[in-house]
C-alpha cells in the first residue's frame, strides 16, 4: 500500500473504534428488551467484536497507532464485554457468578494496569490474554445467540480461562514490582 493512501486512511482505525463505542447503547437496549437469546443479537455482538480485530489490523497496516487509539480500543473492548455480560445476566442466560467473575476480573485488570502504570510498571496484554479475551467474546456471542447445554459448558471454560489469565497477570505484575523495587534499592545503595 502506498504511503499516500496510508496517510489518507489513518483516521479509519479510530473511527471504527468510535463506531463500536457508539453501537454499545444499541446492544445494551437490545439485551434489555430481548425475550432471550436470538441469532440476530448474537450476530450483532459478533460484528462488534470483529471490529476489534479489524481496527487493530488496520492500525498496524496503516501505521496509524495513536495515543487515542491506545486508550479507546481496550476501553471499547472491555465495555463491549461488559455490555454483553450484562445482557447475559439480564436474560438469566447463565448463572450469575460466571458473568460476574469475568466482569470483576476485567475491572480488576483495568484498575491494576492503571495503578501499576502510575508507578512506572507497564503491563501489556500477552498472548494468553488475547486468547482468553477472544474466547470470552466468542462465548458471549454464542450465549446471546442460542441456549444450549454445550454453550453453558464452554462458557464456564471461558470463566476458568479468565481466572487463569488474571492469575498470570498478577504473577507478572508482582515480578515487575519486585524487580523495580530491587532496582531502586540497588540504585540508592550504589
């Protein structure tokens, strides 16, 4: 792709992210008025989830990573998951602990990443986190689309994976904080 085309399209990834954010009230309303799972609702959630992949790939392809995108994209992802999980709760699609565990994990992760960043410890989403997030989004989409026992089982696997990836992040964070403290002690004693 030519540099001129890339330059003219750099706005596109952030526009897709903003469109995803703008669609969240529609998703929430639909979940609130739905009589239960439906294919159109699951497909709508899936389309919103796929835009997450699309905007990230475009940002890389167009060399269009921006500070705004670095904030909005993960925010849009977490809000999409939150709205989908709230929809599942409102529909009583799954027992409440499952969606709540994922919601709490997401809130704790966001809070932890921000808290650590303010202390100079930067965390990034690793491969396991991306797999977990994608798996969770897929499970929410299917849960919003259909009601079947196998979906319930797979959803609980997603809950377990969420807990495992959270524990992984906690381990990484503890290691980085210890390394940072050790560096501070070393630098003050030399």
